[in-house]
């Protein structure tokens, strides 16, 4: 196996120069996190060009433009050179009558480099506005969007969560569901909440997606925390444990994608909350549903037996897909290329590969160039990835590219989960549709008899 960036300290982002990364910058990740707080507004202290990252985060969080407000100081050359604190203060003052509970102020690269102190500006103006001012220093140069998510979560938890000694029995705080390359990750979150409800577990707060300020303030009352990403949020879960005694659970287990991963994940919840009977019923019902559906629909997995495959994705989707591709699809993963490279990601993936007896080429912290070179070396027949891999694999003997992660060529109007048992069928459908369309490709043409 190949391991990129082996000399880096655990958890640190790599800084190798790259002109074609998969991930956006930290500014985008912070915006995505802040926009998950309902009843709030976001002020980007940035040039107008950086505002497109806020718009992207707005779409990712599925915000309602009738309910969510985004602002921008739209810094020009003068402010970038001489400082934009006056512009920032004027913009906050002009927004003083907004009917919001929190205004998140996020600074981009330019004002951070020139030395704008957004914390001091917010502290000065706080007595003059009726809503909370929360500055988040997350310029793009501080890392990837996942670093931005961690920075924003750290700020939100330290500034907004209230200390309490009272715990809500059988409760959980969900962490970082939005750090996920499933283009309809909100469906995964819905599945998690439904599963927890059936087990009898109360969700105290979700950090962050449509989360009111009151839930964030009350997050310390949760007994446990449940991290819904392998790419970001680990620091937030550790902070909740250290500062508020919130126990992290389901650690070291891949997220519930595929039959075995879903069973393991649900079983861990059942054992922690003494709800084994409920969980056993859920697992039994889910497995029977998948089996019965496959018997009726005849998915084409039988045609792909032992086909060499590549997985190019974030760790949140990519690591659980390894077992799904191996067990449910019965393919042979020959390449696993993940966007991130931190130590928990490495440990989790290596544990899965050892358990499955697999030894694929592994690339951590991949970019488009590294992916292309790896595909040239491995020459898989099937790729689980994004539209990027469809273009990257041109000229290679790749028969099918199953687009399961961003960037998506076609936007899904209806959210469809990958987690859980319906998620298995959704992934089967993605593969089936690509296999059917493959017969229309240049490689799979046939001529009619007439």
C-alpha cells in the first residue's frame, strides 16, 4: 500500500502545492457550518469574489433563501491594502435590525493577512446590537474545508454552549453531519435521527444543520456525542468530552453504509443504550427488506463479480464503501484514494483492509493528478467517485464510473441516503443505472439486425 504524507504529524493538514484539489478552502467549511444554525445570518468579511464560497455553502446546507440571510463587506483594493475594519463595523451596524439570534462574522484570506481584528470589532459593537456576534477566523489559507468545519465548530462550542451539570438520560449530540461528500447528506442525517428515535434515544442538538441557538446552548446536557463524519468533527467531539463530560460513542466503526457496517453501527448503539432487542428487530427488518427487493429487482451485481474497482472519495463515504464494494458488490477494490490523510482516517481504513484481507493501492490526501496517475497504474474497470473521475479516466480501460460523491453531474432534487438499508438499495441503483448506460457508450455498441 502507498501512504501519502507519512512524515506529517497526526491530524495536521498537508500543504503540498496542488492546482487541482478536490476540497474547497477553510473559509468554505466555516461558512457551511455557520449556515447550519437556524435563525442566524452570516457576514463574510471578504472581497466579493469569495462570496461564491458562501453561496456554495448555502446550497450545501439547503438553506431557504426566504429565511437565511448572507452578507458581505465586498472589500476592494483600498480595504485589502489598508484594512477593512471600518467597513466591517459599518456593515454590522447596518444589519442591526435583522430579526436573528446570531450573526457569524467570517474573515477571508485578505483581511487576515492585512491584520483586520474581527474579534475586536465584534466586541466593540456587541452592546449596540440585539443579536450575538460570533467572529470565526477561518481564512482559506488555514487548510481545507474540513479544517474550516473544525475551526467553526470549536468557536461555536466555546462561545455558545452553556455549562450544565444535568444530563438528559439516553440522549445524544450529533456532530458534523455536513462534513460529507454525499450530495444529499441531509437524507443520511434523517435516517440517523429516525434510527435513534426507534431505539429510544433523544437528539439534543445537531452540530450543525437547521439547529436553533437554544439547541446549541443545551448541547452539554447530552449524555453522548455521535460523530457523523470521518473527515471532520473529531476535535468537537473531544472538546465536548473534556469540557462537558459528553461521551463519544461508535468510535472506530465505519459509518453505516452497507449491510455489515449498518449492523455493526446499530449494534454498538443498542449495547450502549441497553436496547439490543429494538436493534435486533431493526437489523432483521432491514436485511429482509433488502433481500426481498433484490430478489424481485435482480440487480446486476452478478455481472461484476471480482471486477477490479477503484474508490475515490472523502473518508466519510470512501471507507465504508470499501466493505460495501467487497461484500455487497463482490468486486475487488484495487485502489482506495481518500481526500484526507489524518491519523484516525488511516487507522480506520487500515483496520478495514486487514479485516477484509485486502491490499489495494492506498492514496491519502489525493488530488486529481494523483488520482489520474493511480488509475493509470491500477487500471480498474469500475470507479466509485465523482464526475471528476469520469473525465480523469478518459483514455483508460474504465467501463463504468459510478458517481456517488460530489461533484455530481446531475443534481438530485429528492434526497436519497447512503446510510442504512434503503441506502444499500440507493447505491445498488446508482451502479445499476451506470451499468445500463454503459451499453450506450462507445465501448458497448451493437447493430440491429434490420
